[in-house]
C-alpha cells in the first residue's frame, strides 16, 4: 500500500470521463464465491474533476432518493481514498451516477460501484501512474472482500475466481453461445451480510463432494452442453440455508426447476436467475415467471431476458 503521507502529485482539474460497468450474478447455483456472470444491464458514471474544492453527486435511477450526494457517497469516497492510497492530492469532483442495477437484490450493485469508482480514479491519474484492469480487479476484490462479483464486472463474460494469501485470481470461462440469462427481480431487498450470516460454518464432506461435482458439471454445461444445465445448477451449499430469508424466491425457484428450468438465486438474492439454453427457452422461462407472479401477487417481479457482455468495465474520455 502506498504511503498516504507522501503526495506524488495533484489530480488535474478539467477532466471528464464516463464509466460503464455491468451488473453481475454470482454463484450460479453451486459455484458459491467462485462463479460470476456479467449481465447486459449496467450503471453509468460521469466524473468531472474541478478546480474548486468539494464533491457533489447527482443520482438518477436506483437510490436517487436515499443515497448521499456528498463525499460520503460510496463512489466518491472510494475515488478519494484510492487517490490518497496512491499518494495523490484530490481535485474537486462532480459525479453524475445513472443507476440501473437494482440495489440489495443480488445483482452486484456494490461491486459495480466499487469497480466503477476504481476505474474512474485510475483513469483520472496522470498517464504515467495509471494501472491496468488486473490491478483494478485486485483493489476491488480487497475492498469487497471476495472476487465473485468483482471479476465479471471488471472483465465481463463468465468468470471463475479464487482467493490465496497472495491475493485474488480469476479466469474467464468459455460460455456457449446459446446461454441466455433470464432474471426475475422482486420489489424487496435483502442484505448480503444478512444472507451470508445464515450459512453454517461447516458442511459434511459428502455435501462438499456433491457440490463440487455439480460445479464441474455446470462449467461443462455452460461451455459445451446446455442440455445438462438443470442438473449442473443444483446447489448444496447456500440456497437452502438462505431460503427462510427469501421464501418467495425459494418458492419461485422450486416452481421453475420443477418445470425443467435451471433456476438459481442470483448472488445472495432475492433475485432469481434462469440459465436458459436459447432464446425460445428463455422466453418460456420468462412466461413461466410471469404466470407464477400472476398467481402470487406479492412480491411484484420484474422479468428481463438479458445478454452476457463479453467485456466488463469501460472508460471513455469526454
């Protein structure tokens, strides 16, 4: 970590950049804290460096009525802390955040905020001090505490991530062209910390072995044979334990899986995702969710047929 007492330089005022980062879905069933998938919906951030002091944040979309609009906003705070960590005195900031990723739904909103903030902070450094995507991935994973949502936000596509004492690692997996995510977003939120707190500290060896087998099958299904997605998405580690905190999501998943759809909890929930094999099956899954929602009016579900962007965070100079 940089010595924050040593100022290497000043951030130049008068810069403007736009950052786009995708939503993500982690776990994909059995791949707990390992697998992640980028989704077509995403957030956009426009950052201006100013020749005056202070920070202002203008928010459109998710969180517009609840999130702070000063330097305590997560993105603003992260940009300033990252500059300080690298030894750069800050500039004033005006941030315009267009939030399309639902908050508290298991679609990686906090990882997206962290990745977009770090990408913005990096792009506004002097050219000689800027770093690549790999360092943004490492920094975001450190600050998030785990890499499963961070990796697809940074790199896009399907990612397989891990942690070691030396840091975090990830690789992009092969994704079959027929894979289509279908997401069902309820109008209720769930704290990731609360959902993680429901998990047991240990599981029996047989459970771990069964889940490992499903992860291997799921990777094969995603890359080569979508016909085995239903079996490959069978989870033994986390969904059952989290079900009491999201009963409607658990009921919807059970309903969809009974009809042959590879439905899972997206991240920590309560969003539900179906990994469909082709557009026709995706449409069938969307219709099945809508029919279920009509029979169960609470919570309200928003249904989206999504794409999987092959690239992650993007920075454009304005």
